[in-house]
C-alpha cells in the first residue's frame, strides 16, 4: 500500500522518515519517494512510501497522522 506523508520540513531526508516510522515499530517500508522540483533539489514537503504489509500501513496512518517530525505536524494518509 502507498501512503503519503505531507507538511514535511524542507530539511527532511530519507533517514528522518525511516527513523520516524521505526520509532512507532513500522518497519515494512520498502520504498520512499520524495517529490522535488524539476529544476532544483528542493522538496515539495511530502513523500510517498510503499509499505508491504497493509495492516502496518493502516497502523502507520492511525499512529502517525498529526504527529511531529522535525518540528512540523505531519499528515499521514492513504495515497490516491
């Protein structure tokens, strides 16, 4: 299942995302896709994550939606 995490700080990196999810025992993230500007490396403030286990994806949404990552309150939803 693919989920979207938005309202991220511009300084957020893949390691921050993995730490964020691992802290809640969500360890089935198979892919992280940062959305960036075409002409520069600046991030748009959201990422898509593929989580292999649908139950873990739903648990991530329930546990992580509206929680803080690097000072910002993140929104975690099903992508689509």
